[in-house]
C-alpha cells in the first residue's frame, strides 16, 4: 500500500529504453535480447570469453603477448546494443539511477574478485571534468558495487593530477601516451592501500589504457594486488557471440 503512490507517480521503466516495466532495474522484452552477458569459460587473467572450454589455466593471446599490470579483469556485458545505451545514459545524460542496476550485473561477473578484495576504488576524474559533469560515473558504479558486496569504498586514494584529452577516437598507443603520468597516489592514499587487495572499477574496458595507468599508480603506491571490474567490455570482433581471441598457452 505504501509503495502504490510512488509506483503511480514514478512508474518503473526499462533500464535501456525507458518503456514501462513491471519492476525497477529490469529490461523490457525488446531490450533484453540486445544485451550480451559475458560468461565463462574465459581467460583467467583478462576475462575474455572463449568459444569453448579449453581447460584450466589457458590464457588468451593478449594476456601472453602483453601481460597487464593488474592480476585479473572482469566485465559484466559486451559493449554493444543496450549496454552502449546504458553506459552513455549514465555518463552523458545524468542517468545515475542506472548505476545500482548495472552494479548488480557487475557483482555477478566479479564475485571472485570481490570475495578477496579489501577495498573498491573508482577510476578518478580530473577536478575540472568533475566540476563540469557534477559526478564521476565510475564512482557511482563503485559505490553501488561496494554497497551490494559489503567491500569498503575508497574513492579518494588515487587522484587524476593531469587533465587529459578525451580517449574517444585514439588508438591504444595514443591512449597510453595521453594517460602517462595522469594518476597519482598521495601519501594518505598510500597508507590506505598498503598491502591491500584493490578492485578498480570503471564503466567500460576498451583498450585497457586507463585501468592500466591507474593500476600502475596503485602498485607504485603500495597496493598488494589490483583487479579490474567494469560494467562493459569491448572485445575483438565486437559482435554478439563473436568471441574469437586465440587461446595460446597454459599458465
């Protein structure tokens, strides 16, 4: 009875297209087929899905050819279809209401990371960009994941000390050059992360340049280990079901 007036005034809408649905945080029948959840089997390091189960310990080509500074990366969905709409809605259209529902899928994908984590840290924004946008989409996701998982939320241990140009349209090497020296762990942050396992949260893993740069700063600051958890992931091939990264070797 108490919920009925709120439902009448603010009916629940689809997290993708905003059609009316039965309850908050769900997708309508038209949007659900446009969402691709990333499932096992996947590379134990990069979280890249394999088309077939290749057995324990197999790595994707990326993990072997270019080992990341973080230990593991996981993402909830493929960056395609309705996932793109949700990320853009959160990031550019102030749809912070989406963060708790996106975090539920992230919790499903990153359960093994969160079970071992001491804290959750978002990828920071530079203060000028934060002033214009009024919020940090990565921090909104990280806060929601922390609330659902019970892991401590630490939004201030790493700072973005240099404003960088937008990453959209840049190649991987250009992204890495753009982010070099952009993040730093201050002394008070170093005390918080010393010897701790950190889960670093961002909205989308594209080339990995951003989370690699933040991970290097966290490692330099004294973190024991860093794992990466994102809502969406860009994969080679890009299309639904086109998970073709070559499996190259055993750990």
